[in-house]
C-alpha cells in the first residue's frame, strides 16, 4: 500500500480504491450466477470506474497548495480505506448483500474525507478545505445515487 503524506496522495489512493473496486466487481460479475446480481455488479463496476476518473480530475486540476498539503499525521490517526473488498466474495453474494458491502466501503471513504475536512479547517487552509469538501460532497452524492438507482432497479 502506498505511503500517504499529502492530500495529493489521498486523492491518488481514493482513485486507486475506486479503480480496484470496479475491477473486482467486474470480474465477480462474470462469476456470479444470479442475473440480478450480475447486472448490479456490472452497474457498480461502471460507476466505480467513472468515479475514479472524476477523482483523478481533482488530482490533476486542483490548486497545487491544496494538493501539496501535508496530511501524514491526520491520516495516521484514521485508517485509510483498505483493500478489504478483495476478501469479499461478490461472486457469491446476492444484490442486497453486495449493496451492503459497497455502502460500508464508501462509508469508510466518507469518514476519511469528513475527518480531513475538519482537520484542514482547523489548520485554516482554505484551498485544501474547499477541495476536500468538494470531494466529500461528490462521494456522498455518488453513493446516494448508486443506492437510489439500485432501489429503482430492485422495484422493477
């Protein structure tokens, strides 16, 4: 796992999280025998890939001062998102179980960004606070969007 020292590293780690989760979901979709679960896994894999692209946009276009803000001490006090999804047998789960795991994984990301926003606001680093608040808001909207889409899909 990469060493997290700056907010740029946090964004790169978040992007990697979404990419790797998307690849895992895509691979498991091929192995899952439940048609609904397969469709859900493919939808989520695509969504994770898109989210990784958006996070990459923050990493390449945000203010350099914000990106270079040191966060080593803050991140060490809060666990960064781990690759736990690799241990999850998505290929054997039903749609409800899959969503439960995905929501839990994204809650970890939200917790990390919520914590980082609070830390940079105390440190009075406006550009970093704005960037982190934007990423937090994006992550929050996206998980809500995924859940709503899955609920509509389930109602069909």
